[in-house]
C-alpha cells in the first residue's frame, strides 16, 4: 500500500511539473522576471586630453581624492593629466591642447572666460537644488561629488559630447 502511494505521488508530481509551457524563441522575454536590459549603449570614445585641476583650497579636492579619477579615465581610453598647484595649472592651460578641463566650481568661470575652445566640467560638492540649477544654466554638464568612478566617467563622456555639439553648431553658423 505504501509503495502504491509513493508511486502515485511521484507520477502526479511529474505530470504537474511537466504541464508548464516550453519557453522557446522569444517567449522567455514574456516572463515577468526576465526581459531585455535597457541600458546606455557603450560610448565610442576618442582619446581626449583632459586636464584635472585639484585646487588645494577647494572642497572638490577632498571629494575627488576618494575616487580614482585618473585611473578610471585612463582605463576608458582618455589621457588625463592631474595638476594640484596654481602655477602648474596655469602652465598646463597655457600650453593648450586640452579637450576638457575638470575643475572646481570656483575656478570654472575663470577657465571658461580664459579658454573659449576648451570644454569645462565643473565639480560641485554636495550642492543644494538651487545651486545645482544655477550651475546647470551656466554649464551643460555638472559633476556632483561625492561620486563613484562610473558617475565621473559618465559626466566626462556627457561633457565631451556637449562640447562637440557646441563646436559643430559654431561651425555651422
């Protein structure tokens, strides 16, 4: 009697589990737990030269110290150069050849006035909503810190894209 009961339970369990539909072709994407991922497409990056100024008196220096900005940008294919003194920054900016300057908000205005052909990515430390809105009126892309490496890389990509669009609109005019 016990063997018949075990056999009945085994057969009924097998029948119940085999009644689920076979997932073939695109049907697996219709299941709730599965689906396609909608993420940003990989960015095609050109080896842009990026000047990173970490002003000793700036809050941005402390906030960027926790992020391996140089290593993250190099891994992505960019050519970053970090300077941490005003004299080295002036010298590097005077040499030219920079596609983007990553600088604290206090220094961003001076850089954008001095070099019209260089994209400026201002770094804002723990901004309020009003400060962030005001900064976005002046600059197309703003890097909010503290941030992680991928956020820094995304901001750099966006700033370079905005700069190239700005350059192409100037040449078309």
